C-alpha cells in the first residue's frame, strides 16, 4: 500500500516467507524505541489487510522484546530495591521475636 512504510512491508514479507518476525538485536537502548514503533506500524498494517496471524506474531515479538528489555534495563534499578526489601524483611522478623534488628554496613 502506498501509505505504508517500506520497513513495515519488509517485516510482513519476511513473516510471510519464514513465519517469523525478523531479528534485529533491538535491546540496544538507542534503537529499541525505533524497533517497537516499527512493530506497532506492522501490527496496524496487519489490521488493514486482515492478517490476524501476522498481528499475533507481531504482538508476541513486542511482548518478547519488552520483557527482555525490562530484564536488561531494570536489573540495576531492582537489585538495590531487592537488597533493601531483604533488609526490611530481616528487621521485621527480628522485631517480631523481640530481638534487635541487625546492623548492616551501608553500600
């Protein structure tokens, strides 16, 4: 279709031949947003041409990329939080027994 992006059409034709969304290594934070936008455009194109299986494959790929990206990007944010939660858990358990909370060195 003339109004559709060539990159979107390339994603669709790749899927037609291989029944898979093309890989692009998009966990790179500089290209991740562009990749998600391209996949959303591909989903919209799938809607225009009534290609439900293609739309499902695109949604699966978006979910896979977001899940993998969240693991990569948020580990640094979650690790300190997890340590703090463990510390709070230890303090709560100790206070329930009537003992004082352990003092941990600050990081």
